[in-house]
C-alpha cells in the first residue's frame, strides 16, 4: 500500500490545486509531483515555507500550461529547467526533471529527462529526494528517504564524495541539514567526505556560503553541527576568523534556556573574537548586507566595557552611547563569555532596559550655543559635546535651565 502524507493545508490550498491542475491538463495525471523540502517537512510535521514541484514537462510546456490556465509564469531559471508559477499571489517553483551532464564543483550543466529516478539521483540527500503527487501519495526513489526523514539521518544520495565534487556547497548544506533535522550519530561516510572535500570550498561564491551558514545558525540548537564543522576543518575554511566555540555554545544555551528567539547574526558574532577587523573580514567572506555587517562590527566592539553589576545609571549612559540594539547584542555576548554562572540573573535583568528606556535628546541646539556667544564654526560642536558630556554624567537631567546655565559656564571658559 502506497504511503500518503497526512492532510496538509498547503496541499489542498486553491492555489496549489490550480497549479497542479494546469500541469496535469498539459501532461497527464502523473506529470508533476511535489519534491524536496515541502514533502520532507510535511513528513516531519514541520512548517512548510516553499512549495517546489518537479515535472516531466519542459519549461516551454510548463509556461504554456500555466498561461492556458490563466496563471502567471516567470522564467526564473529556464536554462536549469525552472519556471516560477504565481497563483493567488503564491509562488511555486516548477523544475523539469534533470540529470547532470557536466559539473565543476560550483554549477552543473544539465539535460532534461522524464525519468524520476534520474532526477532523484542528482539530488543532495536522500530525505530531500522524496516526491508526493497531488493526492499526497509518497514516492521514494532511493528507497531510504522516508526512513532517513523519520530517523533524522542525513545521508547523501549515492556516493557522498561524488555529490560533493559536483557541488562543494553540499558540504555546508550537510551541516545545515544536520543542525535542522539530524538526530543520533552523524553518518560517518558523509562526515569523512566533507572532511576530505573541504579544500573545494575555496571555489564557492560568498553569497552561497553566507546563505548556508546563516540558515545553519538559525536552527534551534546548531551546537553539535558547528562543533563537527570545526572538527572536520570545514568551519575554519568558511569562517577563518572563528577562534573558538565556548562563547557560541554558551550563547545558544542562554537562548534556549531563557526562551529567547534564536539570532543567527548574534550567534555568528559569538564565534568571532571581539575585533572589528575579524568582523569586517567575516562580513565580506559571507557577503553580508551593509546593515548586517555594521551590526556585526558594533556587536564585537569593546568600549565601553560591560559588567553584570552595572547600576541603572551606568546602563542608561551605556545605552545612550551605544544605542538600544547594540547594547542588547553586547550584553548577550558578554553574558555568554562570563565565567560567573551565578550572575545569570544580573545579566538577564539588564536586557529589559534596552527595550523600555528610550534615550532622550540633548535639550540644546547649535543656535542656542551661538546665541550664548560662541562664534559659528567648529567651536559650536566642541561646546555641544562638552555640555552633552556633563548632561550624561548628570543622568540626563531634564531641567532645561540647568542645561542653559552649564552652556553659559562652558562658553565663558572657552578661549575664542
């Protein structure tokens, strides 16, 4: 008896039904099947984010079928057989069955096929080589994908070394899937192949590596996978600046133990030393966006130093200088690096202020400085900074008259 998926909302959604009906009308009842992540996650009871479809139809046939049904067809990767369908605002990636003709470790030249087994043979892991038709009937061409999904085994399709030689990105993908879905002891053949193939990583694009690493770090608990990456020499190839796992392990333990949302960028920061150059080089190696690069650099700053016993006044001063988000990042990293487990409550208590206290604005303008007798030019900024420093030291005094009196005193003491 053929196994079926349990009822899935995405499987019976009108948009999904419309796309599958359009393909079936052009190629017959079994011309298209769901494949990969949506099938795997449905088996595991995990959320399904993207719906991928494999088909025996060629891209022109897929496009014609979709348009005949009044659906939008976008040629997102026609050379590799991929057309994106849009139905009721939802995207579906539809790819023609393929077999590899030529590979160079980074990309493949493919030929289209109508053989489901050939298509499965070119995929990375057996739990990703699972298919389901529109009725939810499951197909497992490798014969082991269903068992792998249910037991948490991450095993390459066919020969692991061959899969890696075809595309070295499968090495970080292996550890990413291990972090998300792996259970029990890792497959020794897969681990050995990743270790032996680690020199191939140098040829990968920064964007692809960055995507895999950050997705890995999003997993609920990636500690075992990252530790294995370090042991096999893969981590040092991908993130040369990574110096140790102690702070990383501690940060993940804090996040899981305190029920914080996992934070991929903060976890990346925990792998690095408190050094702006290391942050900059890592951001480049993973091709982070400018905003994420700036956050990483700021999180790994060292001034002002933070302690778990900071007074409320010191906390406010530090938040004012760093900003709320940077303060929170540095508190989390300092907490993870702390060798005082008893201070957990103190570190935890510092975080609410980063959310509840909004830094005030200095109640003084450049025009008011000039009105106090300071000539326009660089001295205006110098006077403002001097008054601001006094204002911060006095815990952001709200009395405008006191601020003006301090301005007069500073202005009189400056030599013009």
